[in-house]
C-alpha cells in the first residue's frame, strides 16, 4: 500500500513524558512546554493527566497546568483520566478537549499489575465509564488496546486475541450508540516489530475498514520508528509520540523508562520520505532541546543532536533529490 | 524479496567506536573489549586502525592492541589503514586478516575535507593502493563508496553517481585481475532513509548481481536500524555495526559523534524477525554495558537498557509466537 500523503501526530510529551520523571518539574515549566509545543502546530497535544496525586505526585498540579497554558487555534488539547473522578476534574477545567475512549489491556498479567483489575473486570468497568461519558456529555469515538503486541510479564500477545478484544469493545460501543472512528493499538512495553505491526494492522484493517488506526509506539528496543514506517506503509496515518523521546532516558538508572518514539525524529523521517505532518520541525527541534533542560537530563531524540538534513541541504545550497 | 536466512555482521566497535573518544582509553581496556567481543562469536571484528598518531592519538597503540588480544577460531580480525605505510604496519603484526579495498568518497566536498584529495585524485591514488596490495600479498575483494547517500557538506548523493563510481572501481579491479566479491555502501554521515536504500541497493543489485552488498550504516538521525531492515528486505546480508553504538553518545557535547548502528540492537531485531546472525546476544549485551564503562559515558544502544525480549519471554515461561 502507498504511504499516506499526510499523518496526524498526537504530541504526548507534557503528559506521558512528565509522568515518569522522578524529580518534580515546576508547574511553570510544564506550562512553558505546552506553549512551546503549540507553536509547532500540532493537531493535538496531550496536556496532563488527572490521576490521584497520591500515586502520581508529578501530576498533582494538573488543574494549574491547564489553567496556565494558552490555547492555540487548530490544536486540540487532550488529557488522560482513569476514572469518573478524573473525568470530572478534566471537564471542570472547561478548557480541554475531553475525549472518551473504551480501553482494555491485552495482557491479563499487566492488567492486574497496572490497574489491579482483570481483563474481565475491565469490561464491566467500561460500562461505568460509558455512563460517565453520557453524564458529562463527553464524546467517545475511540477504542484502545494497550500492550497489544507483547508484555514484559506475559510475553507475546497474539493478533487474534487483540482483534477479539476490539470486537468486544466495538460491540459495547454499538450497544450504547457510540460511533467509533479510531482504533488505537498501543505497544505499551515496546514489543512490536515490523512483522507483528503488519500482522495486527492487517487484521484490524480487514475487519474494520471504516475506522482509522492510531499507533502508540515505544522505542524500548530501538524498533519504534521502523514500526511507525511499517504502519505508514500499510496506510496508517495516526500516531502518538513525545517530543525528544520524553519519558525515556539514555541513563542506565532509567532502565525501566520505556520512552515514546521521539516526535521530531518521526517528523524528520516523514519529511525525508515525503509524508506531510504539518508540524514545524525547526521549532520542534528547539523545543526538544528545551525539554532536556526542563527535565534536567539527556533525552533519547536523535535528530536534535544529529541535525535536520534540510538544514545541511540549505548550507550546501541544495534541496532534496530523489534520484 | 524475502529476508535473508542469515546475515554476516562485522563488529567495528574497537576501531570506529574508539576513534571518536576524546579521552584516552587504556590499551589494556581496548584489548579487553576485543577479547570480550570474541566471546560473542562474530565472524569479523575490526580491531584497530593504523593511522598517524599525530592525527589520531587514540590509535597510537595499534600494534600493542594487536599484540595483546587473543584470536578466537572462526573470527576474522581486520583493521583499517589509509596508505601504504599503514598497510605495512598492519601486515607486519603478522596477526591480522589484512584485507584490501578499493574505496572512494562519493562527495567531492567531503573527499577534500576528509582526505584532502579530490575524487579524481582518489582514483589515481587507488593505482598506488593496488600496487601496495600486490607488494604485500594482500587480497583485495571489496570496493567501497563512502558518503554514498548524502553528505553534510554537499547534500544528497544521487544513486546514479554512486553506480558510476562503483563501475569505475570495478573496471580498475578488472584491469588488475582482482576478483571483487563485496560492494560496500557506506552511509558515513547518516543520510540514508529506507527509500534511498531501496533505490541504490536496487541499482547496484541490478548492475552487479554476482557481488554481495555490505551496508555500513550510521544512526545519526534515528534511521539506521530501519535502513538495515529495508536492505535485508532486499536480500542484503552483510552489515557493519558497533557494540552499544560505540562512536555515538547521547550527550549534546558529542554533537558530531555520528555513531554506527548498535550491534546488539541489530542482532535483537534479527532474532525478532527470524534472521540468524550466529552472535551470542546474551554475552553481547553484557559487553555493551562494559563498553559504557570502558569509555566512561552512556552509549546509544537501546536493548541493553530496554532488555532482550527473549529474557522476558523466559521469565514469563513462554517463547516467541508468530500469530
């Protein structure tokens, strides 16, 4: 299949990237990061997470971050929440594009470990979740499967198992009159490779040709960006990523920090292969370097160090050739 | 085209990786690195570089390193040299598998900058080089093109230009009765992407179907490993890489350190997609972590931090599934 002409990138750095940082980041710095990212013209930025400050102290200032950033035209500002209480907090800010998602973890072991709930319990919980969407007037257009390719606690996850889970979520959505437009496949622990991407994406495309697919990829073992390419080569045009690879770290001390694929590396790849993103790469590279200052340690992004190829082409007085 | 059943990996860490390090590395540590790599069962390890100590002080102990390491059965131990003097030094050690290569840089600007010689001069010089091979009884079975995809000083390099250079080198080889078995394409400054890999590899395969292709890839902009995959998908089965991504560094201070693709990340990718390498990945991951100790700073390899997927599968009591 041909590459998409254009992809949509959801920038997750302010939320997923910050969450893993051990040292507290000043609220003003979090706001500054969101505002800088707005200048890069993302279609969507995930601003923060409404979770219990007891479990994730880094996110205790969620309301303050939301109050502080400036909305830019053309960008949706989303957030994460895990239960009705979090959903209510998000809605109460009156400033976010709160979206609903029906989600499940494909790994029984990780589901219990991460959410203290079995997969079966998650489906029961999903009914409550949908009630919350109805109560707060939140549109739910997405189903999502986490650990869709493999799990550190359970091993590989079969594509047919994932298709079965999506099928069940789609059925619940239909029962509640929800119109699902996006199917998210999340490689939460970095298990995917281009072959497993092709296998699962192919099955999902065959089964639900009317829905778009979003891929949420981690670069835990260096395969993140090639997985994005494999998906684009199958026509997938919707991706999550985090500026500078926020959430990851090249220090051994951050062993368990998986790290999303770095947004600027994805944008740069797209430019090189002729796929539009609408993102301002020059500005984004500056923001990536600032992100390292904000978290106070190196981040895994490559292009911010290796340099944007178009900048070298300009210095050499040439432009990209395809022969 | 189907993936190759097996690929050959040339481990460059002790040579290309060390060369860029600013702090002196103890000779004993260099020897230890070669010996540890020998335990990983590489078909080939590049041990050192016979260059002027005036220009590359890190390599002033080349003879001592060669004298110190232990040869393992089944591994070829190669080296780099830039002129007849270097070739003589390499041969004199009596311990290396000294190989001859006819090489040229595809970028006029980089050729002048890096070797103080035009491309035209390089071809003249190559005649002398071949005389050296004859004089020292060194087999030359390889032609090599550096900066074969692009150059920081000149921009993109066209595939037809590279094919023309190879053609000329092949002609010279023929004139001297040399039998060329391997064509090396080096992405010296990290300009390749999967599209340009397919373009150039395709043209070279069409033109010289009897020769194998070797790819020497840098991960300067995060595309190194996906370029290796794109080449494998065209049947290429010969790669250069450096343990832990030696030669690169995630510090901003190493801005210009391009970094080869990390050997263990390549081996891990191959295991995941069913391509054999013959390399002991468990041992290699230990060596990658030791390499960080030897150079005294973090290195870019991912799997040494993210963890080998088979180790998680074992913990979970499963093995890799393909469905």
